[in-house]
């Protein structure tokens, strides 16, 4: 077994475990329930850890983890051609009239 990641949040570790398991990499979460011991032992010793079961998977696992943790570049806002509403870039359809985004025109930085 080889440790590939440590994080303060069990949510982050659980997400990364799911990413690795989807890629066929068997893994184990260590310190999953040590949060209650914070104060009795150093806090970084209580952080959840992600371990791969096969040492040969460590490099692939770290690559997947880096990709999963990479900052997501937000899409630009766009203007709906059907109703003229400005829609935030993370949406793929207009919230007002449900027109799909591919019919819309990109309008990053444009105020309505």
C-alpha cells in the first residue's frame, strides 16, 4: 500500500476515492474516523488519508488526483437569443425560457 493523498476534508478524500475506483484503482481511506481525536493528538495526524492498494498504481493515482483537483475554468456568461436573458456560464440552458445554450451567443463580460 502507498499513501497518495491527505486532506483536511473527508469529503475531498471520498470524492478522490470515487475517482480512483472509477479508474479501476483499488484504494483505502485511512484515518476515516479520527476527527474526534483532534486535540488529543496533532490535528494533521487525524486528517483522512487516501492509499492505493497496489504500489504500481501510485503514479496513475496521483495523476488522476491532480486532474480532479485542478481549478475548473468557468465558462463565460452568455445571452439567450430567444429571450435576451443573461445566463451564467455554468448553465447550459436559459433559466427563463429553457432555450439550450448552443443556440445562444457568447457574451463574456457583457452587462444587460
